[in-house]
């Protein structure tokens, strides 16, 4: 008996394997800044540090990334986008990412900048200070 596919953490109505999983596996590249941001949220949710580093701009990428095993990313809200489409070379995505840690709920609010490097969308960093609620 096969198990049902699990929903994608990014919140889109598709199973993980055909949504963000296809980007995590390297089979495809996210075609828009929003889909890259969603796939990065999903990578945080499933603990895929290799993808997070691979999808980070070379100039701002940390040498390594250690995720907190106590922090569980549970919901993503995309609040707005600026450019970042199929034919753009830069864009932004404003989002709120919800997490649970130590029995407490919290959220991170960020307006992120994305650019294309060698044709692929990558995360550069926040456009303004990140806030935690």
C-alpha cells in the first residue's frame, strides 16, 4: 500500500514532489522569484540546506548554514511581489513565514530581493530590516 503524497510546505495546492521538490532535486529551476522564494521556504521546512545555499546569490551566500532542529516552519503567506517574472532579471517578494519553536508560535516578515545569476533566480537578501513577531 503506497502512502499519499504529502502537501507542499509552500502552501500551493500540489504535492511536494511536483511543487517545490522538483526544484530541490535539481530537476528544474524556479521560473519566477516568487516560486524560488516558495521553494526556499519549503527547503527550510524540510531541512534542505544544500538547496538553500545553492539558491543564494554568490555575493551574499554564507559559507555554511545550520538550521535549528527545534524550529519548525509551518505556513507561508506571500504578501506581495514586485517584478520577478519569467522575463525579468530582478524582483522582490514580501512574505510572512510562520514557525513553531519550543511550543511557541512566531513569524518572520521579510521583503526579499532576488536576481538572476547565470539565468537562474537566486536570493540576495532582505530589502529592509527583517522583523520577527
